[in-house]
C-alpha cells in the first residue's frame, strides 16, 4: 500500500494526530516513508522534521510520546490520520494540543488577501 501513497515532491505526507479517547486533534506533522514505516512497526509515532531535515521521534526530548493505536490513510492516499494516546502535553508550548488559538473574522486584515476567485 505504501507504494500507492501520494507523497509530495519532497517525499512527505501530512500526518494528523488525533487523541484516540477524546477524538481531539492534537497536532499536524509530516512523515516520509521511513517515519511511516517506523510508526507502523513500532509503538510510538515518528515524523520527518522539515526544519531539521531528519527523522523525529515525537517525545524523544520531552518524554511526551504518542502511543500508536491505529493509522489510517485518507481516500486520496495523500494524508495520514494517526489515532494515538498522548503521554503528556503534545505541543512544545506545554498545551495538550497544538490547536489552542482560535481564529475569528476580526483576525483577518481587510484587503490583505484579496479574493481572486471571482466569487
């Protein structure tokens, strides 16, 4: 199945991590084929760090590993969903999830991003 996955031009797939118990979305990372194989064959989640350009074992520094419960491929074969049990806060800020900053209409600067769709 891995050979049919649609990795991007850099050999990466987005990987969404969801809490297996609460269904809360915890983070988004990227996996290359090696990170995906390690995740599928082990107990914890691996990513590919785009900034450091190396494999990244989530929790290696903090101790806040993500225990793999299941891994899913989306219908287009270009995104992974990992259902995991977090072993502590997931975000490097100390928050349980990386998604803790709400956005509102008032956060958008007028005319900064003009609508070019014609809608």
